[in-house]
């Protein structure tokens, strides 16, 4: 088993063969932060006045992945 470079938990060797050095959770967190940074840059180009006013600061507080994960867990609980 491979070891995540971020949290030191073990993850699948197949994932390491694909070139990922992190577990799924850490990889998702990293991908989410990269996506948010890109979105902020794009929005700042589109609406520089709004970016200067700090209107895009709330974007980082969204956590759609956690909401989706909670919905899946609720559906699993209901099916039991």
C-alpha cells in the first residue's frame, strides 16, 4: 500500500501507479483549492470592481463536496 504525502494514511497502489501521491480525500481538498483559486482569478478578470470590493470572498466558504457527501450518507441511512 502507498502512503499519502499529506496525511500519511495508506491508499491504493493503483492510485500511485496513476501518478497520484495523495489519498482521495487529500487529493479532493487540493483539487478544490486549485479550482477555487482559478475561479477567483477568472471572476476578477470579468468583474474587477467586484473583486476589489471583496464580493468573491464568500466563494471559498462553499463546500459542495461535503454537501454531496452528506446527501449520499443520508440516502444510505434511509435505505437501511
